């Protein structure tokens, strides 16, 4: 039985309803700037608990727009090195310099102590990444650092739809939250993204920027085509409706892994604080006696089970960042050591009990 690592899920009944909605869109000819984008924005803002949500065509666009609002002009933005490269690329594309910080091995998320060490007179803001769907338990500490220094706080919540701490959702902690709707994410629009904010000025700016900087009939800023289409938004409306159900299912799978694997030697799990809801976009584990790529190969060849990585190499050691900034191994020792031992067990909404059993059985056999 082939088991993938991550995939989207559309129940059959939703597929029929989605097709009906797409048909209506095609019949009316309203394929962009229509009722479905507005509906997704309104419902997503309501779900997250913020005043505004602005839909765009990717998570990367969401990040770039948010960063452009802060007019970086060569200023520095602190970014955890353990993220998808888009987090740092967006800083460069918005005219700033990403300054990488290390992670805590218990969470795989940003380390506030390393953040303090990397602040310079050029620092303008901090980007936190809710890695795999875990909001860093130190989010309040990071917020305090931002408040004290007058930094902006951007949440890269690309993995964290439905995650919360004390019922406060990811995307409502910082000045701006940026989500991706890439197919494997906790909810998808095919391709797409969304910006969440309580700040009306940021919301207005995002709406202008995603449409080539157009304000009224004039182009007042340099923007781009960062718009979301109606067809993508239709998928989003139906996926958002299921988000809590999807997160609950992911949590049930995660609980099976905890029940079966938490006592195992050779493997450690990431624990989730009791006041926190994890979206479990991914299920990362740390290996002790084997490197992740070796186990991934065994799983692929012997069991047809796809293990995944988030992320290796960390961003500061990606070839572009080594070349451009002269980064070298040893700069961020926790990430460099821990992420080579990190792999992700399969987790997706329609994963069957038999699939979960197979993954657990294979892990027990190979790590014995
Ligand atoms: C942490 C993180 N940030 C940003 C992005 C970019 O999102 P997108 O692929 O929708 O542009 C991703 C996508 O995988 C991501 O994982």
C-alpha cells in the first residue's frame, strides 16, 4: 500500500457543490473580483478573529505584500532558518535583508534568546513561523521583544490554519498573518494565500498592492498581479467550512502516533502544550540513531511510505544564501544538527487506520 506524506482532501459531496459554484461563475463570467473572493475573505477573517482578510494568489505574495507595507529599504528582518525558503525570499523581494536565527529543538520554532542576540540598529521586524502548525509557545515573549523595540511582527502562518493558543488563532497574534493555500496545507484553494490583520491601513495597502498599486483610477504604488481568482476562492470557501473537522482528524492521527511511539527509544516527538491546538499540517519527529535521509530511503524502497522533511538544509545553508551572504555551516548549530535528524511521518485527512498502522509498524521495525 503506497502512503503519501501529505495531500489535500475534498469530500465527494463538496466536490459536487464546488462544481455547481464553478458552473455559476463560468455562466456569469465573473472570474475575478467576485462574490466568492469576498465571501472567503469575510469568513476567513471571522474564523481567525481579525477585522480584515485579503485573499491573494500565494502565501509568498501574502508575505511580500505584508513586508512591503513596512517599507524595508535595506532594513533587517529576523527570520527563523527553519522554514520554507519563501519566508526569507519575501524579505529580499520586499527590499530587506533576512537575518537568520536558530530554533529550539523542543519546538523546531524560533528561539527568542537567539532573536535577542541578532537585533541590530537595522532590525525592523520579526517573522515567526508556526512550524508544522505549532504556534511557538514563546509567542508572547516574541511579541514583547517587538513591542519594546518598536518592531513589526509578521506571522508566517502558512502551516497553521486552525492552530490556536487559548482559543486565539494563528494569524491574530502579530501585526499581520500570512497563510498559504498550497494543496498540501491544512486547507487549500489549489494555489493561493491570504493576509489577516486588525490594522485597516495594512488591509487597504494590501488591496491596492495586489492589484498593481491601483487606487481609484490611478496607480499610486508599484504593485503586481497578486489577485486570487473566483475559482480558487470557491475551493477555499468549502475547505474553510471543513477546517475544524480536518484539524480534528489530523489531531486524531497525531494522537495515534503519540500513543504508539512516545515511549520508543531512538525517536522523540514534539510535544504540544495543553492550551495549544496544533493544526498538524506535518508530523515531525526527531531520530536519534539514524539520519533522516537514510530512513526516508528505507521507507521509500521497502514500504512505499513517503517520509518528508521540513526543512533541510535550513535556509541559511541553501546555495543561494551561502553564495549571496557568505553563510557557512556552524552559524546556527541547533538547526543544523537537529534538522538532519528530523523527518515527518505521513499525516492527511483521509488517512485510513490501516495506513496509520502500517506507518507505526514500519517505524517500530526500523528503529528497533
Ligand atoms: C512556511 C512557509 N512560508 C511560505 C510559503 C509560501 O507559500 P506558497 O507556496 O503558497 O507561496 C510556504 C509554502 O509552502 C511555507 O511553507
